[in-house]
């Protein structure tokens, strides 16, 4: 038996609130415009195994590429000391 896609056991207050909801326009920019793209340059660098494991683990926990995490750390260091 196929179940209906509608939920009908909600309290009346919730049903009334959903029926009276107002649709709002999408005000966020598209994903490709949320983060400013910076010019990057590819390099070859030798890092310690310990550093690589640390950044890969931290990147996995935060669901981002580890190279992006390393780049952000270097950018923050540069911004702090370039003043």
C-alpha cells in the first residue's frame, strides 16, 4: 500500500499557520557569488607527514578540501604579518 505524501494529523494551529504563510522572494545570491574568488597560483611544496595528516583530519571534520584549509591558514598568516 502506497502512503500519501500529505501529513494530515498535525494540530489545527500548525495547519492554519501553514495555510496562512506568506512566500518571500529569494534574497540570497547564487552559490557561485557567495564567496569571492581570488587569483591562485599552483606550486609544489613538501610538507611533513604530521602536517598533512593534521590538515586532512581537520578538513574531513569540516567537510572542506584540505588544500583549501592550508591556503586559508597561509592567507591568515600573511594578512597578520603583512601589515
